[in-house]
């Protein structure tokens, strides 16, 4: 009895659960070969790995932006708050509280910063006053955006655009933000600033984050749990502290120590973990 | 004032008026291009289709009368005396919205994320389809469209302008078509309404967001399919307005769909992405071709009006490809 009880509570606590999903682009290119992961409510989970490991694809599979790129989830299940969301369109997912901030910011260049933020509230039906209040809240987290509120987003700096993209996602009142490569092309100091805000949002607003990062160092500093992807598979996972101290992670992703290995594949001692459905 | 100067003013005014007529067509192109990057080749045919439907409803024609006769042998050309103008306009608008919905369902939905050229080809197909459908529904004869838009010259204005001319000169007053003036007013109202809509409403903001970045728009929960239906409906409405004005002026017939060709230089001049650009571009082309005809025409044997606009467009393509008001390509390094 005690066992079932804990299983139930852990299922309740998992906001998002991916079970062994497989993604194929253009009906032929197999990109994800069975990725399973679980994101607890209120957590910051990092998805780590090199270029092309499948981090972005995983996030897009969840937010279902994959379809627009001719990709499709062919196996496995994606469960958000206990509901299968594989067949939902991106706007239905946003309504259910899961929104993605895409890699490379993707602000609306010809719209002002404030208009960009307001587009984030597109799916909301709770009235102008609530939206206005949330706009003020976003400005309090990102004072820089308030200063630039009337400038065209296309003419703002990379850091400001990243803040704008995160702020825009916040305007949708999400429970969960899928944050793709927030550090891309930003100065180290700015990266820290952005991650600091992510931590605050997580602590104060209760927003759960699943973030894909190449910058393992920073990601593991702020995340609570991490998954490492290689070639479309999860090869290692654990809480952030244990990952930081893992020798292989140190060698391949943090650039500390290291002798002759060049990939996880060559690490004999390493126990690959796979999770299969049923 | 000398008669020559008055002729000049008359030419400019008439140029402005005909420019507005071009702008009305160009507007429809801009709307769809902005929101989906599609150059809608069918915009002219949409205007024709709208005008045909309007005339059909006004005069109480039975749609598909010939087809019904051929298949069932029932002779039913008219179902009554027709309906009042306002009702017919509303009815036509409903048809155009239904059309937008069907276009999204049948064509656009399947072409998401395709190359612009493929979408362009699809609109060419759409143009021919609509042309045939219009003929099949309402017949291919030339029809007069009269929903009570004032037309013809104004005696009052001719009298006023005659008094401006110098004593004894043989100037008989300025001819300005009331229909053109009405078209200008309608166009102005339309542009103001569209600008307010796209600038200050939630849906307008979403339209501009989609125009900027499809992917990002999807990611914040904007449904592209909804947006496309709305955009094509608005474009259908603009086509209806253009159809009413051009149809009242020169009758409803196949050549109405060719006004789209005149909109092309207007778009290149004003920019494909700017609503004010479509208006200003239309005015410049309208005035330009009338003035060129008046002053340069006699030197080269006339008929400049037909090709002047295209030459202007060519020059613009060389030196300012985004047009006068088109979105600047924002590039940060």
C-alpha cells in the first residue's frame, strides 16, 4: 500500500512526462530514438547535450511546433498534467499552460517590445485589467524592457530580445515554459542574469522550466535535475549536483579533467539507461 | 487662371481619383501578402467574383441557372425582383467569408510551410477556378452594376471652375466623376479602419505578429488557420469594395479581373507590406500616368498611359526594391 501511495504522489507531482518518444522528420529522418523524461511541478530541468543531440526536437515535440516543420511523434506518449497532448495544436497547449520560448529568440521584429509582450496574452480570455497587471509584473522582472517598451524589437540587443521572448511567454500565464537555448549568442554576464531571472520566476511565480542548453556549466548551476542527450537518446540523468560531480560529465561537458575518451560511446564503464514503455 | 493651368489641375485630380481605384485593388494584395507572404494572384478575380455575386443578388438571378437547366431541364433564371442594395452587399460579404473559409480548408491548410512559389501557383489555380465558378454561377454576359453610387460629372463643379478661367477663354469647366470622388472617400475610410484594426486590436496585433514570424506566432498560441481565414475574409471584403467601384464604373465583366495587373506597379512602388504604401503608390501611379499622357504623350505619339506605370515600377525595382513604404529589412550583425 505504501508503494502505491508514493507512486501516486510522484505521478501527481510530475507536470510533464515523456515516455519513450520517437520523432521522425519528413517521414524518413529518425531524430529522437526513444526519449523518456519527467519534469516535476515547480522544478527546473535541464536538457543537455551537444549540437544535434535532439534537445530542440524534444522541446518542439512537446509544444507540437514539430508539425510545422514536417516532423511527427511516431511512438511514445507525452503527458501534460495527466492528459495526453500529442494531438493538440500549439495554441491548445498554450491554453493548457505550456509555452515554448524558441531558440534564437524569435521576437516579432517589426512590433514594439510592448506589442511583443501583448501577443503573448493572445490566448487569454481573462480581460484587459489582468493582462495589464501581468505586463507590469513582466516589467518588474525585466526593468530593461520597460525602458525599451516602444522600440521595435528588431532593433534591440540580443539580451533584450531574449528577455522579451521570455517575458512574452510569461504573458500567457504558463505553468511551464520550455526554454530553448537561452544563452545562445549572449555575453556570459547576461547569461547569468537571464538564468537568475529564471530562478526567480521559478521561486516566486511557481513556473516550471524545462530548458535545453549547451552551456552545461550554467545550466547545472541553476537546474534541479538534468538529462543528457546524445544522438537522440537520453544517455544519463540525475539531479544537478550528482551530474556536476560525475566524471564523464566533467570530462565531456564541463571541460574539466579528461584523458583519451572522445564520446560517451567509448566509455565502457558507463551504464546506459533506457526506459521502455511497459 | 489660364486654361492650361486648369487643365493641369483637372488632370492631376483625375489622376488622383483613378489612382485611388488602383489602390483599392492593391490593398487586398497587401493584406494577404503581409499576413502570409502569399502573393495572391486571385485578388482581381475575387473582385470580379464579388461584383458578379452582388449583381446576381441585386437582380434576383438564380445561381447556376444554366447548369440547372442543362441537368434538370428546369428553366429558372430569376427568383424574384432581387433585394435591396444593402442586403445584397451583406449577402455578398457572407459569400466572400465562406469563400475565405473554403480556401483555407481546401487549399492553404495543405500547403503550410511550402515555398512561396508553390503558394503563388496555388493562387493562380484559384484564380482560374473562381473565374470559371463566377461564369457558371452567374453567366458570362456583361452586366451593369448599380447600387446607387452617384456617378457622372457635376454641373455645379463645372460652373465653379468655369468662373476661375480667365475672361473670354474657351474653358468649359472641369469634369470630375462623382463616382471617383465616392471611391476616394470609401478608400480613405477603408484605410483608416484597417490601420486602426491592425494597430490597436488584439487580432490586428496577431496579424502583424504572423506577418513577422510564423513560427514565433505559433509558439505563443496564435492559430495560423484562424488568422488566415480572417485575412482572406478581409481581402474578400476589400475585393468586394473594389468590385463595386470598378463594376459601377465600367460594368461587371471578365476584364474586371485584369485590374489586378494595374495593381502590380502600385505594389512595387508602395511596397508589398504597407497599407498606406498601397494608397500613396496608387495615387502616384494614377497622377503619373495621366500627366505623362498629357505632356509626354504628344511627343511620342500617345498611349503612354498603358505602360507608364510599369516603367516606373521597373525603375523602383532597380533602386528601391522594398518600395516607398515597405518594411525595411531589419538586419542586425
